[in-house]
C-alpha cells in the first residue's frame, strides 16, 4: 500500500514538472542586441541594415562652390586688394587671381592670394589659396609695399615684387599649371638686383625651384 502511494506521488510530481516546462516561454533573441564573445565583452557587430544607414549618412560628397561674383570669395574680415584676370588652366576660359588684405591690416600681416577658375556653368570655383606667397606691406624697405602685380598667361602666372632703397631687388616667382595633377607648380624663380648708384649694374640671381604646389610655396624677402 505504501509502495503504491509513493509511486503515485512521484508520478504526480513528474506531471507537474512537465506542465511547468511547457508553460515557460522560450527566450527570444533580439536581432539588434550585439552578441557576447567568450571573454564576456560585447562583440563589435552591427546589423547589415544599420551599417548601410550609417554609411548613407556619413559619406557626404563635397559641395562644389559656384559663384559668379568675385567679391563672394573674399574671406570674412578681409577686403579685396587687387584682382587679376587671365587663363590659368588652359581651357580658354577667363580665370582670376585675388589678393586680399585684412580690414585692419598692419604692415607685417599676411596677404592671402586666391586662385579662381571658371567652370562649365560660367561661375567661379576657388581652387587654391596661399597666405605666404605675397610679401607683407612692410617687407619692401624704403620703397614701401613690395607687391607689384600678378601676370597671368596661358596656364602660367608670375607674382612680381620690387623693393629696397639705393640697392634694389625685384622678385619674379612663376607657377605652371600641371594638367595631370590639376595643380600649379613652382616652375621658376629669380631675383633681379639693381643699384641707384650705378645704373649699369644689373644682376639676375636664379632661385632653385622644386616643383612644389603653389599652396605650399613661401616667399621670402631675403632671397
């Protein structure tokens, strides 16, 4: 009798355990939860659709600046000092070079030079800027501001300076457009020396160039 009662109790407990197991829900894995590696750290994984969304938001193409008013390219805090026009990149379109100065300029301040090319829409695009290619207004000695002009011709442009006192110097820095690199490279350079005491004295000193980009060029009044 006791044996049959014990058997019934065991069967009842087994039945209750089976019922509980069937009632307990199977846990669902959220596809957006990153899996855990064996060392307990969260794996660096993101669902494929999340990667696509992230890439679409991050990979923004640069916007080409199209402007038809040269004054729009003068940086904030500057004013247009001089403008020169000519063909910079061998496409038979009129391009421009701007030299700008700070609104509150002292004689030692940099004077940026900005290269603009005409595009297919008839507007200008800024393609280069150099803050060290034009000497400061006080770098010319007794003769004052040494910057004279920029001469543009058929893919070349030359920055001209002139300064000194009785002994005078003129600097001619020429840059050539490189079609493959789509950049203007330091092509040739020279300083011409003259003297107010000897009108026959004239000496041309060639400056070695290294085909560096115009944007990396630095003029030095001592050369």
